[in-house]
C-alpha cells in the first residue's frame, strides 16, 4: 500500500436497494440504520466524523455510472452488504469488482494483514456462494443460526431498552477493523501518540485564554472569543510532533 495515496472518502457502502425497502416505525430501512449507526461508532473510534457514502439512486444511468466509478477510486474502503439479492445484482457485484480493480491503481487492495474490502453478511448465504473477493474472509454476520430450528435469525437494530447487544458488538468489531485500515492509509485516522497531554486550568474571576494557532484544543465553557469566566475545565492540547 502506497503511503503517498490520499483519498477523499473513507468508506463506500455497496448494497442492494431491495435490502433497504422494509421500513421500521421511523421510516428507515436496514441499510439506512446500518449506515447511521456505523458512522457514529466509527466516528467514535476515529476521533473525527468519517466520510461515508452510498449510491442512493437506482442503477441504469450511464452518466451516473461514470461518476460512481470516479468516486469509488477516491474511496479508501468499501463495505459490501451481502444478501441473496446482492449476489443476483450485476450492478452490486460490478461495484465490488470495480473497486478491487481500481485499488491496484491506488496503492493495492491489501493493507498489512487486512484488506480494503469488508464483508457484512446481512442475510445468511452459503459460504461457497460468496463472491471470490470474499472467499478468504470470515466477514461480519449480523444474524445467528437458531439451534432449535436451524434457521438464521437477524440481529435487532433497535435502540433503547430493546437494544440487541449482538448487533452492536458486531458493529463495534467492524468499526474497529475499518479504523485499523484507515489508520494506515489515511493520516487523519492515526491516533496521535506523541505530543498530547491533559492540563487542568483553574480559572478564578476572569481569564483571557489565548492559545497559539498551532494548538488544537477542546474545552468546556469556551466562547468564540476564547474568554473564560469563573470556570474550572480540562483542556486536551495537541501539539503536532
């Protein structure tokens, strides 16, 4: 993987539109919820808001296909949502194969011991039917086989008291692994291990907290003019190494 290659987008989600048609009470489909929840979990792992996108339009427009190809080439990682419908879609399989082809021109498909393509199995599919690009990957299965009936049972996406921890654990695993790949090929994802310290600043009365432009900071009780009033806060300061 070339260290000089840069990407505009972090993740592209490749999916079959058919898998997003069954809506919940909020009017969102499985893919909608996956995208939203994964973006939040990955953002927490990265420390910044990741750029994740997907093709929300149905295939068939030749011009749009050209635009899609160009954007895929500028994307670091692809996540394919496998389902029976995905395997029957020439468009979906084409997205995956095109990303793999273009990856050879953008530093390669392999990053250390990992790949830039990730397999999420939404609905049970026999392993031998998985695309060749994924035959060597275990992937992330969002279901379990019921021991009594031997039928696949999907994990729940609900929030709150009905939260299915199996779904969120699998989402955490996926986010962590994607983060590991991005940390290698995308400088923004690298955790700054040097030049960081935590400083407690006690403020009494009035304090004009002026920071150099070269320092990034986050703090409570701060105004746009960087003045602090009668507050005690913790400030994470990062000085570029």
